[in-house]
C-alpha cells in the first residue's frame, strides 16, 4: 500500500495557524499513520519555492497544493487525503 505524502509548511516563528496545523497533523498521524507520510518544513526552502507558495501555513497533499494561508479543518484535510488516494 502506498502512503499519501503530506507536506506541511510553517512560518518561523510559528504563527497560531501553524500551531493549529501541527496539532491537526499529530491527530491525523495518530489516526491514519499507516496510510500517510507527514513531512513538516519550517520557513522558506526549495520546496516552498517549487510549489509557488505565498503564505503559511500551507499543506501539499500528493504534490498538489491543497491549503494555503489557513489551518484546514480535520474534515477538509481528510477529504484531501482521500482524494489523493488514501483508503
């Protein structure tokens, strides 16, 4: 089974949205850890530029920018994971 890759981009220092996203990703990892691979990036880096991100927090699911500038609801993130192939 392939895991769905989730890349989370947070600002430095972390803003309130980033703190909320970090908590949400921990919840997702606890619930779907065998189905997702979570990578967290802080500050601007090559991936931030590659995805043409302009705001944080941002979430990339399976190479597609799904959320930018806000922390998503758990339902929104789970929906994005399922669209990316998580069973």
